């Protein structure tokens, strides 16, 4: 995956999380705290978007979401649409 396109996604954990800790155990950068039996949270500042958490989650609770135009503007990426930006880097 291209670096800029990775910057346009974020990983999160939804309500299907059962707190099994498999994702926390597999995360190579400790972006997911080891909190058994609790819904896990991904620290997006630490996350390197390697997909390890998604691959081991038995509940499909790890989701990848596109960063919104508003979030891109807040991060200084610009105001163009996501599809236009991806087309520019392709």
C-alpha cells in the first residue's frame, strides 16, 4: 500500500470486540493496550497500519475507515476529496 494512501485510513475497534487480547498480543508497536475482557482501543498515534490486529481478530471487530475530508484539513493534508487525492498519487 502506498504511504500516502495509508495516511488516509485509520484502524479502530468496534463494539463487536470481546476483549480477547489477541490483537494486543500481535501488535508490533503496542498500539493496543492489553486489557482483558474490555473493549480494546487502538492508539492511532502509535498504529503503523500493518493489519496484524485485523488478521487475528476472531470477531471481525477491527475496522479500517477512510479519514474524512474534515480530518484531512485538520491534519493539513488539504481540502480535496479522498478519491481525487488517491487519483493524484496513483
